[in-house]
């Protein structure tokens, strides 16, 4: 399975460095939580490949 997360931020609201420092850690935590949920779900039902 392949998945993607996306974040949109107005360019005037944050610098690229601020995005890396403030948004990226939460995005990575969210991705890890989704991955963990998929692992658990996969034990009960197979997830077909794309």
C-alpha cells in the first residue's frame, strides 16, 4: 500500500524553516499513527494492493 499526506500553508504565514520546525513533526506523528492503525486493521482484514 502506498499513501501520502499533504499540507497546504499560505506562503505569507510561515517561512519554510518554520514549516520544518513546527508542522513537519506533527505531520510525521500523524503518518506514524495512520501506519499503526493500518497495521492493526491489516490483522483483521487484508488490505488489497493497488
